[in-house]
């Protein structure tokens, strides 16, 4: 049997701000390389806080958090963060928005262009690569954000409700594209969402959090094989998985 390699390790992790009540408490969790983990739970349960702790944007109050056996601050270069909004620079084209991280690192122009073109192709934006953000739909803007996050070949992708503002059809389509990209880029994903169907479609495991303070309420394995296609959503097995996760989520919200 091949031993799984741990990529993220939470041991009794807690986070408080000042003297306030803990936002999260007693988080014990191991995430393995190549997993797609979704975090769901009621508002205020600490989903986004967990992403910020992993990224090193904030520090734990107690417990131990390791990313590839390093502190989050030390491992920051191996991660990319995708926020709820695309956060594109309106005066730059698609191509130049994608190149922003590479410009900051002073990559040579030809290398920047080569990398941007590869990622534009990967996310399906070749026909709009010279467009400005105002000319793009919300879904296209988020694809640019994903491409920009992938410029430095991250090992871990942190996604904080990136598709939350999109309509259901656009969200479903981008879910499918995200998994297609993942087969080529091979990163580990930590994904925050309020959508149970989205979590079931994307995830290898779903972590349900309770609130006040945020704790792990239940971990659910999603055993549908990858790659996953749109037809999965029509299957009885998928619908039953959505119903099961929804049941547990309702229980924690009572």
C-alpha cells in the first residue's frame, strides 16, 4: 500500500482576536497531497479564518499548524489564494493581469508571456486575452483570477468562495473546469463554499464546521472517482450524497 503524504497538519489549532471569544478551537486535521477539501458550515464558523491561517496571513493563537512540515509563513511561496472577488486590475488586459505576480518577481518578458499564454489556453480565454476586465463576464473574470494564481505553480490552492456570486449554470461550468485544470496542475485544494452541491461535486472530503467557536463537526468522504463530469449531478448517488451532507449541515445549524 502506498503511504499518503501529509501536506497540511492541524493539531489542536485555535484562533482568537485579542481577548475575544475563540473564532475556531481544537481543530485537528490532516490533509494529504492531492486532496480536494471543502469547508462548509454556518456563517461565523471560521471557514475563511482557517484559510488565512494556512496562508500565513494571520497566526494561530494556540496549537500547531504545519504546511509541508514548515510554518505557514515559511511555506507561503508554495501556496496561492483565490478570493471571493476576482480582484483584477481594471487598467490591465487579461494577459497582463495574469502576468502581475511574475512582474513583481522580475521574470523576463519572454518568460512571463510564455507562462501567461499557457495559462490562458488552460483556462479557455484565448479569444479574450486582450480584453479588459470590464469587457468580461463574472465567470471569465474568475478564470483570469485562477490563471493568475497558477502562474507560480503552487502546491496548494486556497479558494474562498470564488464562485459564490455566479449564477448556478456558470458555477457548475467553472466547477467542471476547475477539476479539469487540477488534473494537469496537480495541486491540493482547500475550498470554502456555502453550496452543498458544489462541495459534493468537487471534493474528496468535506469538513463540516460548527460555530461559536468553530470546531470540526463531521468529516465526510466523497468517493466518486475523478475525473467527474456533468452527468454525475444527474445520478442518484450524487443526489443522495447531497442529501446526506445537507442533513448533517442542518443538524449543526440547529
